[in-house]
């Protein structure tokens, strides 16, 4: 079986990108990352790609004639490299329709909140300000909306009265690094089926699944 070719879009630090690189290197995930695309020339993700010999394209949105053109260009670059899954690892933009259409249910995003609560930017800060007692992260397929696509895995952490956005973010990030590779692995193993707005996970083995993600442990 051919291994899955992944294209990653990232805007910044790239710790989730690194968690995917590590999952592949350790043999947990059978896939290869064929391309990193970033919208930010200063993203630390670029350095991570360089260290691992991953091709990188820096595509600056304002150099495209329109938002649609920008996402057409991204789709083209992914298609010519025969990418099977597009992974948004801290890509701080709402993905345009040309890309969503070209990779329907083949784009995954990680969001630092328990969707559908607190979509958009600063999910962790929104949760702190709201005063929730439990927060977490969500891996979902990307559709036209803002963090509205079918949910693949979620994981929860406690939120405390004294939490700052940074403190909660750090607690959530540890779980992001666990469930993102897990969701990608399920995709690579062809075990995800989108049914309406839900995702069915096939043949899950409770012993192998993350204890913090009830969808695959129950
Ligand atoms: C992560 O916490 C990710 O969930 C979040 O940005 C951070 C990126 O960190 N993404 C979003 O907020 C998307 N709306 P990283 O660059 O170290 O992976």
C-alpha cells in the first residue's frame, strides 16, 4: 500500500507540524510530508521543515490577485505533488473555497477548543474569559465555515479559575500533539467515514486509542 502524502499549511511556531514529523519518524504514522506551505516568511515551521528536508513554499497572500487566486495557487501546488491529505497545523487563515472544493474531506484542522464552542482566533482565551471548567482541542475536517466541519477527535483538559490564556494553551497543546497524529493515522488507515456532519471511525481498537478521545475509546 502506498503511504499517504501529506501537505502541511502552517503560519507560525509549528509545534503541531513537529508532532506529525515525530509521529512519522517513530513509525506511529505511516505517511510522508511532501510539502510545507506557509503564509509567513518568519514562521519557525520553515526551520523545522529545513531540518527534516521537507520542501517549503512561502506564499504571501497579498502577492496574489485575489483571495480565490491565493487558494487556487495553494491547491495547484498540493495537487501537482499528489497530496492525499492537507493538514492545517496552526494555519491562521480561513481557508478559501477553491482549496476546500479541491480537497473535500481531505483537509484537517486542529483547533484549541472544544468545538462548536469558541471557534475562530484565540479559542483558549475565549474559553478563559468565558469561565468554562473544561476545555480542550478538536481535530475536524475543514468545510466552508469557520471551524464548523465534521469532528474527528476531541480531547479535554480542566480549566481553572486562575488560568491565563497562556497557561490553558500550554495544557491544551500537550493534547493537540497527541490527537492530531492520531486523527491523521485514522485517515491514513482509511478508517474515517463522513456521514452527514458526523465522522464514523471504523474498526477501532479501544486498547490502541487515546483515553482522552471518547469517540474512539467507547
Ligand atoms: C495551536 O494551538 C493550534 O491549535 C492553533 O494555533 C496553535 C499553533 O501552534 N490553531 C488555531 O488557533 C487555528 N484557528 P503550533 O504552530 O505550535 O502548532
